[in-house]
């Protein structure tokens, strides 16, 4: 898989994309992540990629020319399954979408900035808009890092114990059950007896019950079919 990220602040992505699971996945050859500085695709002597919006609205808007140059250059080199724009208007990102994206070959993520991007980019280049939540960030870089991380970690081989990713919260629309480690008794607070029983069937039953109870109590919206 290849993930191309287009940004005006590439420095923001250096650490998130080159540590932990993402670093190991790239070293294993499971994914290739390339970050592109949008300023390299403008002919402006000051490397400007934004301009004032028509209509007199406050703020600045990312210009279409450098974005088209960058994405069309990438598309001339390979086929992309999705060209993603991080936007408050997009679909609400969730684990199901992360799973789907992880099965694709190549994706582009365009990081928004300023007041947004010229709408013609969204009309003619973007195939998918994603929102990671109902709040506003300074730019789309953190959202792009979140998307990349959530996608890469479920690629087979990215995590040493692949079963671990499959039992994460949200994989089955349930929160994960409580987890414990040694010591079995800490300050008088004991690990549930069932987890020490060595009975896989009873442990699985307890975990399922706990996952459902916690989801019903903390995130009942996940149990609503209309919210999926």
C-alpha cells in the first residue's frame, strides 16, 4: 500500500509517520508513505499557495493550481483508489472506514489549511471527504496522521499479534472489555476470578458481556444500527 500526503507544513508529519507501528510497517515494506510539500508545486516566487476568497469573506483559501499540479503528477505515476480531503463536511471517520481503506492499493490525503481549499478541487479531484470529529483544527495534518495510523495498524503484519488489532474497540461496534495484567492483587484490588480461571470459554463469555455492558453504558450510539 502507498499513502501520499499533501501538506503545506510537512514538518508536522515527521514524527507521527516515523515512529512505532508506522515506522515498522514501512521498514517491513508493508506500506510506503510519502509526504509532499505543496509549496513545491507553485510557480509563485514567494511559494504562496493561498489567496483571498471571492465574496469578501475573512481568511485565506488554498489555490487550485498547485493542488491540481501535485495530484495530477501523482496520478500520472500510479493509480489511486481514493483521493481524500480532510474536511468538517466529510463522512464521520470510524473503524469500519479504516478497515476499508487498509484494503486499498494507493490513497492520497490532502491536508486542508487556512479557510479551506478552492471548491473546484473538491468538485473535480477529491473522491472522499473525511471528518475525524466535530471540531476545527489548525490544519489537516493531524487528521491525516490519524487516518494513516488507523489504516496502517490493521494491515496484516503491521502489528506483531494480528489478533490484537481485531479485538480493539469499534471492530464489532463494541467497546473493548477491561484488561488487566500482573500483579493479580494490587492494593487489594483484584483481577476478576474468571480471567485467572484458565477457562477460555468462560473468559470469552465474560469479555463479551463486559464489552456489551460498557458500550451500552458509555457509547449507546454504537448499538444503534442507524449510527453505523
